[in-house]
């Protein structure tokens, strides 16, 4: 039976400790938006829209009047998503005490790093300080149980 755990993108930002399964991997992709556009659908359904807008960066109604994102909307979204991504990289890398480049290196650096560890993605993550330890789910459960027991008996 194969189990896959997805962790929130905020988990590594403020976690005290990050464990990874020895068969696991850390896979960062960046941020993106994905919108649906309905103009062709509305045309086929013979639904008409009446939209009034003023200004370049007014993209809220675009899904009803276009089949794709306008260049102005793409520019605006790219700007705020880029800022959000940079903030994420800097916060996580500062908390992990690594550089943003170590957290999110280029493709060739990842290939070279994986080659140096024989393709072992978990070892790559550990060696590059993306995680604190490699552990099975049983080991993590045991550690969590011990932490809870210690906390309860401290009082």
C-alpha cells in the first residue's frame, strides 16, 4: 500500500523539525494562478454579457469576455505572485538557515546534486538541509508520542 502525504506550503516556514520518509522527496514548484475563461462557452450558449470597465489592470471580468489572460492581467499576476514566491523563499531559507539558492536551485544544480547521491531524493533533501531527518512513519509517531508524554509529565 502506497501512501503519499502532501504538506502545506506553510509547514516548512515555521516547523520546529521536518522529517521526510527515506523514500520521499521535497518537490518545490513555485506559485501559480489558474483561471477559467468562458467567452467561447458563453458564445455557444448564446449568452451575452454587458461589461463596463475603465483602466488597464481591470481583470475581474476577463473570464466572461476573453478565452485567455490578457497581457496586462498576466503582468499584474506575475508581479504579485513573484513577490509572494520571493517572500516564501526568503522566509523558509532564513528559518532553515540556508540560502534561497540552496532551497530552490536551478535544474542543473538539482541534477548534479541528485547524481552525487545516486538519485536518492531523500538523501539529497537531507544533505541540502531541506529536511532535518529521514524517518519512517513509525519513527515519527514514536517521537511524537514521546514529545506528548514529556509535555504531559512536565506539569
